[in-house]
C-alpha cells in the first residue's frame, strides 16, 4: 500500500506562464514570487538552496515561446 506523505523539500521549482508582450521578465519574476511562490511555498517545506525557474525557456507571449514557436 502506498503511503501519502508531505514533501520534505522543494528543489527545483519550475513555473512557466503566458504574459502580455509589454511585461518584462523582471516583472514576471517579481509577481510570480510575490503572488504564487511566497503564499504557497511558505505553507510547505522549502529550503534556502531551492532553485526557482520562472519561464526558463524565455518569453511566452500569446501562446508563443521566445523563439516564435507555437506553444
């Protein structure tokens, strides 16, 4: 029987999100940290060595990657 347990650490954490073409990567990083990671991850275990990757493949504007490929 599989036993359900809480995670002991989060490393790495990856999140990709679509955004308006006028929004900078810096603003996306600030907003994701403030409105997603901080409220959620503070309630569970994460460590100082946890690495956060936000839109690691580049910009993701209106269904397209930074390379212009359809997502």
